[in-house]
């Protein structure tokens, strides 16, 4: 059986990715994301833009960075807020015994 020995740099990169993923999935992150996403709107970024990269858990990139000129539309921001809410609800689905919702 062959073992693929990671170099120190590979191990550090993997651990950094895992840390980013763990931090991104914490419930409080959705609150702060929904509070600050409006800063990426057309009203705030006219003449500038937002760079978006989509990466799945495990580090695979869906697409490379792309520039959305002048910021995100109101429809995109509202859709992202709805996704934040859905993800928050899934993240907090399981409660300790005795918690009444």
C-alpha cells in the first residue's frame, strides 16, 4: 500500500482550507454576512466592482474569479440573503435537549 506523504507546505495549505471552511460554516457568520452584503450593491460600488469566486467544500473551484462591474444587483443581494437564512436554519437545526423554539 502506497502512502502519499504530504509536504509541509501541502499540509499547511490543507489545514488553512479546512479552517476557512470550518469558520465559514459557523452560525454567527450568516448574521454578519446578511448585515454587510448591502455594501456590495450597485449603490455602493458604482464605478468599482465585486470579484466572486465559487469554491465548494474540499477546495474545488467551480469557477475562477470573475468581476461583477458596478456591484451586485438588488435581486442578487436579496437572493444571497435568502440563501444565508436557509443555511443558518440548517446550521441551527439540531438543538440541545430541552430547548423550546
